[in-house]
């Protein structure tokens, strides 16, 4: 009889409890461990590391096809991690996986991503954490993404990660046969060229929709956004430390 205890895996996202990628990720993780799902009740894309203050959070059980699936939290992805660790789980999980997100989380997108923020919150809490994103907003095929997430999760459970470090994984939305390979990447310089579209409501009052295009500013395979556009899976190690260490010496010469 096998007495090896299965790892406990906490699954979260920023697209909300009904996000297709979340269900694919949870199913993939159930093949290698015990899974608890804690996700926002509503989509919270672009929330970064926001958390809810001054407003009560509500936890609800969520069922799918008349079967218990997980818990919803009336807040952000970071709220979900905090609430899961403090009030839902009896002890810390062995792994946190966040996603699978609609749309890439590369380059400057990393700064806005609630999916990445949930994984970073896990790292801050001392838990090995991963974030997964699929590089599309429509006609999503999560089948290969789920398989790769399971493969990487097994490897990370065996090898571990450094403190305060996560892996952010971006997967092209192409058939598995079209995947060019896997590359270890850096956060690129690509950024959004944005504008706010002005419209008027029925009373003539203006309101605005943010709109933009992610401009590719990199041309090297070791940069995340360039890699996924060439159909490579991009795996980027991210740190909780935002310090520009190379500039500290210069700043000290200012004699402030």
C-alpha cells in the first residue's frame, strides 16, 4: 500500500471562480495532489497586488454540476490567498498555483497582473508558488497549458524554489504540435501604448474606456513576450524584491 501523502495544492486566479482556465488548472493539479480552490467571486483582472481594506470579505462555497468545487471570496486574488491561509486551510499548502489566466502576463503586464500577484503573495507567505497564463483573450485552448502546468508543478514540488521567488509561465495559444519549445526568460521591456476612449452616457456625461496595444520592444528569445510570439513557452523567475540594486551605488554619491 502506498503511504506517501499527496501534496496539498491551493489553486487561485484573477478571472474569477467561473474562469475556464481555473477549472482546467484545478483538474490538472488533482492528478498529482489534493486540491483546494479559492478564487474571486467575480473577475479581478488588472488588480495587481491590491487587497481589500475597510470592506468586509465574504467567503462562500461554490458548486459546479451540483458538486462542491471550492470557495469564492468577495475580493481580489491577493485577498483569496490571505483568506485561504488564515481561515480556510488548516495548514499551509505545499504549493500555490494561480491561473490559468486569459492573456499573457509578460513584460509590463506583470506589474498589473492579479494572477501573478496571487503567486507572489504565496511566496511572501513562504509557500512555493507558480503563475500560469495563456496568451489569448478569445478562442482559448487550455489543453496543453493544463498538461504543462502539471508537469512543471511536479518538478517544482520535487526541486523547490528560492525564497521570495515564483515562476511566471506564459503559454502560446497554439496546438501542442506547434509549440516550439520551452525557454527560460527574463521580463521584457514591451509596454502598452494606451489611450482612453471618451464616450457619453444617456445624459450626455462623459465616461472612458481604457484601450491599448502591447508594443513589442524586444527581439531576443530570452525575453518573455518575444518568446511567446515565437510559440515558445516562457518560464520567468520573478522576485518579490523590486530594488534596483545596480543603482544603489550611484544614489549614494548624491550625499543626501
